[in-house]
């Protein structure tokens, strides 16, 4: 069978998004042509079927109409589509195929608007009569395939195909598994099962909508025995109350950024408005029952309670900024949609953390000496959270006397709260936020890095701008993010502001991973032709190679006459102690996951020249003269 619309892989239109296919009714949600393709295969060829058979002929949500015309002509597909719409049908997909005898076949996946299901015999007769007025030919309809939960369960491997169900739909996700942002292992937990319980935990799938859209593109039929709608107790019901000033991208799990209006109020971000990046519900942990296990190669296994951590080690304090690897992702989304939360520049915050050094626990309590590291070939230290998440850092960072990795139980001179990882979290200064594991339950010295999507999956790995999918890429060979690149942003003025003075007052922050201090920040309002060096403020006195926290800055930029009264784009770029600077444009930084966006930050404002009425100014001069008991010596002419 040759398809004149699109050809992609085993199925005529593939199992990916239908954005590139001929979807007739764009107001209806995306629905895969996969089941239609399967139906065509089973009806148009003699190839043996591996699966995809309808389990019964009972009422289905849709029907597949096959209209074989004797003489096709240009525009017939569009005309037939209009006829079907007039017949009160929702058209989910429309295709044309040409068989060996050159007779064209039109295929439509439709739903009766009146009944909300597939076509009855009476409705099919009406549709057949209407279509045959356009062209002579045969018109048939078959129900959308239906599968039972038992049949779905039989497809849980690559060999048999990986199927899942969601609500009343059945989906073949075989080709998607390798590209799952959460990792193959995570999605395989749902192979052959309903994904509804998983999505009740990972509610970002339904919150942003793009996951639902993607899933619908892989639909192959209906579920004949959908589960009853019993959501049970929501696992997010015990999450803490959040400050309303936060900018929320998700609530379940919570992902919220620090608003720009509060960012520069304090060098240490107040705890209630600290940015939040969760993957799961916030766990409920009783501090009195809390235990931290330390084990792994080259160590002696120890278990510590919270009081052990506080009393057996010296308390240390580290001021550090923690930034999500997807900070400023929304700017990359403007080039082409990426995968992840569309953060602005507020997915970062700064705090003074109190706790104990990780190296002191590993060396003096668990016995992980430098000699043991060499002898046992320890390469990584893995942190496992009580919420099921895990990540790791290189052992060199973990044991460095200058790395300042902390097991924190205080935040800004207050006990660490549940939102941000209590009773104990890891703070890894200068490293991407995901390695700063909250609700720490286990520390393991290991020859290998952590398992799971946050370390070995695509979630925190950068790819070339030319990579649009992961076919043929061995994801595990791509290094995971650790240190972050230099970053700066303009906080004020805000985009769209009106500025009136001859100088524009610009304020913002700069930060670089790896403890690299900020050497300089430059600001321009003429597309980078000239630059003004900003004054560095809070944070400027940090040691250049242990500058874990951001640096605030401000600059007063004169507006040249040529730009007065016009739209002005303010730019900023920072330079760190390694003399690394930010790239100019976002396009070369674009990547599938939208990570490490650190191009020059741009803010557009409108300049308006300040105009003062002469009469108003004269009245002010007179008032001043009275105050100083002196008469004004002259008056300004009554002009504007």
C-alpha cells in the first residue's frame, strides 16, 4: 500500500505527533492514526497480524469509514470532509491510499456528534448516501478497535509491543519508551497496565497538557473495561501551604519560582518565597524517627539519627545559590518547544545553610579515606531521597576540603522545613540543583553513578541543537550535568516598562557554577555596540574560587539622543573568575531538554522623554522661594 500523504516507518503515518500529518479538524484533540493504519493493514494486505485485533464489535467511541472511489479527483478528500461535517460527525483523521488497481481509498476516523460514539447502521446509511453523491464507489465502516485490560497486560515487552491504558483509551508506546524524559525504567513500570495511578503522582503530565496530547497521538483503540473513577486519597493532600507570591508552574508536584519583584530585596532569599522544584509529593517524616544510612564500597556502614548529626560533628555554615538546570528555559521555548517546565529566571534562590560537612561524615564516621577511595576505585557518592529520587556527584567534589558539601538541617538560621528537605538535605554548592537532594535517607560510596532518570536518563543531559530526537544515541554515555555555566539576568526594569530619565537604572544578579566568582557585569542598550560596566554589590566579596552565592549588581546607563523616545533593548552579560562569559544568542544553546540557557539576557523597554509644564515648574519655584524667604529672580516663559 502506497500512501500519498505521508510515509513513516511500519505504520503509514508513524506513532509520533500528528502535527505533521493531515489532521482535518484541528479543534478536536490529536488522535493517532495508528489504529487506522493497523485496520488498513489487516484489510488491505495479506501480511500476518502480530496483534491489533478488535476484541469485540460492541459500541465503540469511533468508527473507521472506508470509501473506495472508482475515479478519484483533486479536492475530493476536502469535499468529502465537508460532507461528513454536515452529517454531524467529528473527524479525527482523514487519509488517502492507492491500491494496486489504482483505485483510491479514502479513510476517515469519525465520531457521531449526536450519540458521542461510532456510527450505527442507520447513520452509516445516511453517510454512505451523502458520499456517493460526490463520487461512485463503495462505503463501509468498522468500529474503532476495543481491547480488554487482559489484552493490554499481554503487551509489556519490546517483543510483543508495550501498551498502556489511560482512562478509556489504549495506547501503543513502544517507540516512545526510549525517549521518555523520566527514563525507560520509570515508564516500564506501567507496561501493560493503566497509567492513571502513576499520573496521579506525576500530575505534571496532566497539568501542562502536552503529555496528554502526546499520549493521544499513540492511541490504538478503546478500553472495553475501564477502571471505575476512584482516585483515592490524593498523595499531595499533606503538602505544606505555599506563599501566594510564588510563580507556580505546577502544584502537583509543586514547581514554583521566585518572583522578580522579591529577588533583589534581600541577598538571602526568605524561606517562604524560596523557589520550589519537586518531583513527587512532599514526604511526611517524623524527625525523632529519622535515620540516615551511610554505606558503600570502601566504607563501614553507619546509621545516624538527627541528634547524632547535630551533636557528633561541628556545625558548619555555607551561603550558596541553588539553581535548577532548566532556569530560563522559556527563552529556548521561543525558538522551538523543549521538554520541561517553562521557567523564567526565578528557578534559583540563595540561603545560608547550617549543618555538617559531608566529607567529615564520610571520612571520620564511615571511614572513607583517600586511600580507600583509590583502593576501592570509588568514583561517585550517591544520595537517595526518602521520596524515591536519587542523584550523585563525583567523589572529588564530595571529599574536597574546598567543596563545602553540606548535610544541612538549618536554612537561614531556622530549622530546615519540610518543603526544602527536612530533616536533612544535601547542599552541593556550585552544582545543578537536582544534585542537592532533599529528604536525604541514604549516602552510598560507589564505583558507578546513581541509577534513575535524574542521573542516567535524558532529564539533565545536554544535546546538540541539531538533535531533535534520541534515535541512535546512547543516552547513558552522555555526561550528566554537574557544575553550571555563568549566568546573569536583568531584574529591573521589567520588560515593557516605560523609562523617562536620561539614564536608565538597571539592576540584576550574576552567578557562576563551580564557585567561580563574578569579575564583571556589562550592560548595553545599543545591541552590544557599547557597554557600561556595572557596580558589583552584595556578594562581590566572596572568595573568587569559593563564591557559591550570587552577586547583585547595578548600572546607570545614559540614553543617547538617537534612542530617546524609542524602544530600547537592555542587554547584560557577566564574566566569572575563569574569564568565561555568556554567549550572545540562545539559538546555539537550544537543546531538547531546554537546559543551561545562559545567553545574554534581554529586556525591552520604552523610553519617553520627561515633559514638565512650565506653569507647574514656576509654581514649584515660587514655593521654594517662599520656603527660603526669597523672591524668585526670574520666571520661565509659559511654554511646555
